[in-house]
C-alpha cells in the first residue's frame, strides 16, 4: 500500500552515497576491509565503551553475545514479552530459557519489581530493552543484577544515543547490542553491533562472528595461515555496509536532534487531546524517539481511521508470550497484566527526521477528528 504519510523514512544524503560508491569503486574489500574497523572505532567512541564489534544484524549480535557470556542449557534469562521477538528468541538460540517479566507503564521497560519475582537459582542474566529509544529503569535493574550476581545485557537496538543523566545507554550493562536495521536511529540497511568494556567478551565475539578463526590480517588478501580454534558463524558485517555506517554515524546527533524536535512538537499537540497520551519519561531520561508511541483509547478503531486517511501506524509490540510459537509450541503460560494492557493501547505514529510540520498537523487533526 502507498501511504500518504508512511511510518518512517530513512534519512540519507549524498555523503552516504559517496561512501558506498567509494567502497564499490575500490574493486576489492567488499566483504572484509578497513571500514569495518573504522566504524567500530566510531561506535565505541560514541557510546563510551572500550570495545565494539559489528555484526550483520542485531539478532546475530544477540546470538553471539549469549555465546560469549557462556549462557546455555539450564540457564534462565529474564526478558520482557513487550519487545521484538529476537529479544526473547536469543536465549533459545543457545539452549537457555527466556523467562518473561512484566513491564512498568512509565517507560514501557522491564519492571524491576517484577524482575525480582522471576529470579530463581537458574537465572543467569537479565536483558531489558530500551523501548523505542526511551531508556528503561536500567539503574534499578543494574542494582538487582549486582545484588544477585547476574549478567546484565542491554538490548539497546532502538536506543543509540539515548541517555540517563548524561550516561549513555549501552554503558550500564556488562554488554549491550545495537541495531542498524532500516528503521533505526542510524541504519546500514541491516546490521548490528555489541559494545562492552570486557576484553574477554570482545575477543570471543571476534571468533564467533567469523567461523572461530583467529584473524590478525585480512583473510582474503593475506598469505599467512589462519587457524580455527572453536565453532563459529559467518555473522560479519561487510565492508560496504560499514562504509554506509561511517557516513550515518557522523550524522547521529543531527538525526537525533531532528527526531526529538518533531517528537516534542507532537507531544505538545497530543497533550491537549482527551483519549491519547504520549509517553513521557522522567526528566533526566534522554529519549531519542526511534519510535513515536502513544497510549490510545479505542486504539484499533483509531488505527483504522488514520489508515483511511493515508496515515500508517503500527503496533509495537504485541506480546511475545501470546504468539503461536510461545503459547502453543513452547506452552508458555504467563501473568503479565501491564504488558497485556499496554499492548492493547500502544500506537506508533509516523516519525522520521524529515517529516514536515504540515504532515504532523495533518496527523494531529485526524486524531482530533477521531476523538471528537
């Protein structure tokens, strides 16, 4: 369907085209090359960690990170059900069990009190998400993880550039993942990364993403022999993809500023409409609005009304524990009242850096029209 106002548009410019074009014109190093390392350096500098390792997707980054942290059979990992399914599936990739905790309704992130109730002697890690670019209660979750000697992994797929009190999301946990899928803050089409301060995790990730191979030079251009010391995967980010990432990350702050300006405009307008409320995090939380989500009465009817007027909306997220796979195949039975309540009310509205004021006013007017 062709939407008058789509849910998102990718922000790109001639610099993106030029970076990729230069990579193509090099005639080599399309798979492995220096731009991967450069992109990783820029990521770790931006987040403020000692190490960054890129991957071909955020899901590959999650899979690899669980392996690197030695999470496996018999272990439990506490995750939200209010998330993209990769968050919940990643423990299953390594034979561990995802255990669902409820969310709180301020940031729509994991509720620390619910997490406490889910901890058992099998719990090895807690993995919250920062929903839609809004930091979760990560400080409280960090305290819980430390008190119980648990690994804390941040699923920051949607939250590059978000902060709490000046501290970057991605620096609170033992490790964190980022996603560069097409609708994220910056994008390489598909792609992901892990950030961490652990040299051990960093070294393991480099093996896991490239067939378990020790690499001191470019595999495709070096004469030296390479050894394989463990089982690994082909999860590498390509050099061409990293070239785009370099150009995109150099615009990160500009992109976030544009998203925040537009989102704060929508916040101001929505606050005057009975029936719909924007998500407003605590004052010291720096929300980057990868998603612009509000809580709406009669949500499904509102979505239909907006669709009739050419405005795309989407539900982020339907609960994972109610999907066919988890409910009917894995036989999950969960009591997650806030998750189920919020998933019936959330509506993600169009948000992208270049959305015009006229388009935002059109969206607001159609919402006003719906609520009378």
